[in-house]
């Protein structure tokens, strides 16, 4: 049976669309997890920005980025907990900008408590939450 040039062109186009859809489904599952960004303020001023960067746990550690936005003699101190395993994973502190790695298993909830500290003065600023108001996941 002979096929005309139009039928072949339609067949090629449908095959290309099918392959493109299959490829996009595969990459959607492997897409990077979104970062969680949270800002903390006191006295009406933004004092700190904390970013939780989930990674592929098999390849790289999750990261907590701490940015002291006011640089006024205080420093920002964070405590990082693996809520699912009920373990403290560590701390990250800076008076400028710092990125700290933490090994947290895939899918575990993470609590990041944020403090603003100056000798003789400690203020708990809150905990990092997603836009939906939940704890981020590794």
C-alpha cells in the first residue's frame, strides 16, 4: 500500500509530538525541588533572609543559606532539625552571608529556627516555612 506525502508528514509529526510528550513527562519527574525562601523582620526592617535548598540526597547535601540583611552588629544564627528523624542536624551562623550543607534524607521534614543575636541579647525570629505555611521537605 502506498502512502502519499501528506500521510507521511502527518505520521512523522504525530511521532515527534508523542516523543516530545514522553520526554517531558520523564523530565518533570526529575525536576529540581523548589527552594524555600523566608524573610525575618524586627522593628519594621527585614533583618534576615534564609533559603532552604533541597537537593538530590544521593548526590549532594541540602543547603541552608543565611543572609544577614541589616549588618548592624548582630548576627543571624539558625538551628537545623530533621523533624522526621527527630534529630538536630547542626547550626549555621553569620553576620554577613553563609551557605551551610546538611545531610538530610530525601522526603524528611526540616525545621529551621532563626535567631538574631548580639552579646547579651537573643531574639527568636521564627522558623522557616514554605509559602503554604508548612515546614520544607528535603
